[in-house]
């Protein structure tokens, strides 16, 4: 009994408030994944965060967008892609004839890195499993990897995004297409045309899959 109590205290200290003890270790819903995350303290990012930014949208979406990490606005609101880059992503989604409610949006990291710095390897390693679980539950037909970090993590490559952008890859049971992150487009507006070409390719593939 003492060992059980010590184990429960260990998980509690990590911020885990829910343990999945079913016969199948794979979460069956996004809510189960969120419960598993709990008040997470698995890495150092919890110390300065305001919110855990889990994900938003349709849990049965055909199209999923994966970004890097929350920024200041996302940390404040607890919702991914609501700042300047998020507003641009919303415009892109709407230009595709969709709404944010029809797609699913998530990030690799669920907590904001200080100063919006790049995710560190230990942070990615700690958090990536939750993203993979989200993808497994949503089962999107197509995943759009927004930016270098998302593309390189999901494809397990170090190839620059400029060389793989716009190409379709197989990722588990989904197709995956890397493209530039909306924050990159804010700094480099001339690249918007390339991203729009990528999104038109996504639209065409989705129509083929119906």
C-alpha cells in the first residue's frame, strides 16, 4: 500500500491528475488526453505559463493544423493560434471555404516558451506524445505542419522546410504537407503565395478523398 501511495504522490508532484488504467492504454477521446496532461509539471515551462494550450476545433476533422508552441496571446487565452499569426491562419482557413470549427488545431508544445523562443529538445520530447495522441484520436485525412519545428518533428527529418514545403508525405494513416508558419508569413509576406498554393493542393486532395 505504501508503494501505491508513493507512486500516486510522484504523479501528483508531476501535475498528473488523471491516470488512464483501462486495458487499452491509448486515449479514446481528446478529453481523456487533456485529463492525462492535468496540471502538467513535466518540464520547466510550467513555471511561467498562464495556461495549458491544448487544442481547439472539430474532434472528427478531416483537416488538422499543427504548429510549434503557444505565444503570449495563446498563453493568456488558453486557445491555440489567436494572436496575429492565428488571425492570419484563420483567414487562410476561411479562404479554403472552411471555419476554425471544422478543422482541428494544435501545437507540439502545450505551454509557452519564455520570450517565444524555439522549443528545446527536452520540452519537445516531454510533450510530443500528447500531440501524437491527439492525431491518433482525431484521425485527420490531412495534416498541415506549420513551420520548421512541426514539419521536422512529424517527419523525423532535419531537411529545411524550404525543401519539403508543398510536398505530401505519409504520416501514419494521414497525408502530411509542410508549409510555412503564419508567423513567418507576417515577416515575409511574399511567401503567402506559396502557402496558398499549398492550401489549394490540400483542397484538391480533400475533394479526392470524399
